[in-house]
């Protein structure tokens, strides 16, 4: 029970962080460094999401184990 609660809380926090970063607007008035950094982070998050959505849960469990 304890592990499931910790996993749920951790998953919620990761999801919340990903959602906040993905919805952060990038405007043309921002500095070049900020735009490049946010674009790179958003690309990595999209790749992270696609990997976890695109692979079966049993494969993920086997790889993590």
C-alpha cells in the first residue's frame, strides 16, 4: 500500500511538472537563450511522453526491472 501511494504521488508530481513546462508560452519577446532552452526541454518531454505512451506496460516493467 505504501509503495502504491508513493508511486501515485510521484506520478502526479512528474505529470504536473511536465504539464506546466509544456504549457509555458514562448513568445518572440523572450531572450534567445530562454527560447532555445524551453524548446529543447519541450522536445525532451515530448520524447519522454511518446516513449511511455508508445510502449506496452509489460515491456516498460521488464526494462525497469
